[in-house]
C-alpha cells in the first residue's frame, strides 16, 4: 500500500470522529429551495469568504469536461440558479453548444455539499442590466475591458485598456452593460443534499424534478 504523502492529511481516526460529535441528518423536504436557502444562510455565518461560491461544470466541443468556480447571484423557483459572466468566455461558448451544466456547493466549515444538474438559459436583458448596475464601477469597467479566457500577451495591455475605459466614464456611475456580458440561469432537474457524518456514513437526500413537482429519496453514502 502506498503511503499517503505528507501534504495530504490522513483519514480521521476514531478519536477525531468522537471529538467532532454527531451532525443532524438532512430533513425530509418536498422541494429544494427552502432548505438550500437555509444552508446558504448558515454558510454566510460560518464560511470565511464567498459562501455563495459554486463549481460550474460544462463540456467543450470535444466532450471534454471543464469546471471553474462562479458565484451564485440569484435563486428562485422560477429562475433557478443564476450567475453572471462573459458570454464570449470559454464557459459561455461551451454553454452555447451544450446548454446543460452541473453545480456543486461545498461548505467546508459545515461539511456540507449540494449538487445540482439542469438545463441552461440566458437571463433576461433586464435581469443582467439590474445586476450589472449593482457591481462596483471598477468591476463594471473590468467586465468591459476583459476578453475573458483569451490569451493575454502582457498584463499591462489589460491595465491600459482598463485605464482607457476609466477615462471615458470617469466618476460616472452610469456605466452601461456590454452586450458580451450577462447572466445565465440553471433550471434544475436534480438537486442532491449531502451532509458529512462520522466514519464516512454520510447522509444524502436527492430530489428529482417531475411533472407533478419534486420526488425525493435517500441515497447510500
């Protein structure tokens, strides 16, 4: 058996599990949004930063999977999970070809995960405009200046572009959203809640969207 490298923590011992104690099981729910809102509020109190961070998984034109972290910026039963990005970025091009994706939240402080799969649609122009105006002015300028995911020969090229756009708008707070930037909404077909338990006997609750609503079931760890 190969020894675990010193850079990777060893599996918890009996004493480790005993010191942590038991965690509550996931409650039975009829839909995912109420519990997810509760878990997000818990994460807001316990995570050191970016409690709304989620992994977004897509596939490219060759079927090769790709994943990166984005921030959840909207959550409703009508519009699902909303996030914003450059439409011409790698993920934007991938979502245009294959409008399906998966999300994963992982809150280390709570030892919880939520996995989501579903279809992708663009947010409305009004939704994208509203969120864009909520961003700090320099963040809006950065979105205008960035050819996201494309090669950058020198960081100074980007800095110069930011400076040029900043000189156009100055201290004006009315910076318009560029057409290449906006929102997406993932409309979930599956949502799985995962809660860590001692000795890897984790608790899992999966909800699947049906014509009648949501069907839930427990899964083995």
